[in-house]
C-alpha cells in the first residue's frame, strides 16, 4: 500500500515540491518541517480557492444563479479553512513556555471551531436567499462558462484532496487528512450545482434554488463534522486502541519489563505526553529499575512522532495479575 502511494502522481508531485521548498523534508518529527508541510498544503489551497471563488462569484452573478453564488461562498469558506491550516501549523510549532508547558498544538482545534461558526452563519444567509428563490424563481442563464467553472472546481477539489491526504499521512497530521475529506465534500457540492444548472437548462427553474439549499446542507454538514472533531479533541478524547497497544508493545519489548498498565495519552496536537506504569523484578536496585524506565521512555519517543513519555516503576509481585 505504501509503495503504491509513493508511486502515485500526486505523491511524486508532493515529493518534488517538498524537495524544492522544504530542505529537511524527511525529518517529519521536526516541528519546523511539520509546519512546512502544512504551509505547502495551505498555500496551494488558498491559491486555488481564491481563483475558484472569484470565477464562481462573477459567473454566478452574470447568469443569476443562487446555487453558483452559494458555491462561490463555499469556496470562500475554504480559503478561510486553508488559511487556518497555515496559521494553525505556525502557532502549534511554537515551543512550550511557562504558560503553556505542553506547547500550542491545540490552537488548531480552537481555530477550527471558529471556522465552523463562520460556516454556520454563511449557511443561514445562503439558505435564506435560496428559500426566497424557491418561492419566487428568477431567470437563470446557463452557459458554457458556468459549466466550465464547475467542472474545474470538481477537478481542482479532487487534486487538493489527494495532495492533503498524502501530506497528512506523511506527518500523521489529522488536520490535513480531515481537510482532504472536506475537499471531497466540496466536489460533491459542485456536482449538485452542476445538476441544478442542467435542470434549469431543461426548463426546471426551481432546481437552481434547490441546488442552493443542497449546498447549504453540505456547508452545515462540513461545519458539524469539523466542530465535532475539534470539540472532541479539546475535551480530551480517548486514544485509539491501536495506539494504546503500540505503547504497550514498545514497553514490553524492553528487557526487564514484566508488565505494563495505566497507559494514558495526553494529546496536544504535534506533542503527545504518554504516562504509563511498568512492572519490573522486585529484586532490582533502584538504579537498575530507573535505567529500564529510561529505555522505555527513549523507545516511545523514537517510535511515536512528537511523543514524550513519563514512566512509573512498580515491583512485579504487587500487581502480578495485571497485564
């Protein structure tokens, strides 16, 4: 799977861009490198979305299509989203300070909630206009420019989705993987508008307003999805079972560890703080037990990107029933 992804045209393009703009692009554990990945995806997104927003807004007003105008503002919201990606990576890479001892990684989630709020306000405004058009349809002129801009939107959105998911997987950045899903939702929205304009061309004038309401639904769904994920992250969602098992496996692989329990993962975005208890032979000296704990901490930090570990030691006989 990894080999196929590395051989894909998008992956090759990303590698070419990374080599050009990110000198140390293979060191994905470095904060500056991770931020550069986010900047690359964000700048590409902003550039393309500004072009799409301008094109759809102009054509939408010229032909009088509320659905295309709604799509234009949907693109504008994506400009904000891409900008937040850039800002989020810039702020989250800042080192810890006395007021934020675990860094600033959760800023991304806070910024995402701001975007969700903007999206809801935008959806309400466009929904009102679409409802008015549904009750009192207005003439819409369908031409080759409207069709062309929607087809370009679908193609560009799929391109951005693939760029984002490839970069996100390389640095294990959920915000980029999530952005790829958002881009694909936008492709579906553009298809809905295209169908609506096709219906108008066939004489079904209200289909433009219906398509506008459908886009509102896409916008609200996007707002809900990103707000839910961001809120869950800020509230301290539980780590995946796979991550817990990985930490258990790493700890048990260290010579001298008899058992592992009480694994907790505190996620701060780019930084993760792992605490766990290990059981060692009760006859070991304090120094020997300390050395084992240090080795567990080292292996966790080397294996999991951005993780630091705090290992507590206990004698194996006291908790021998725990795995």
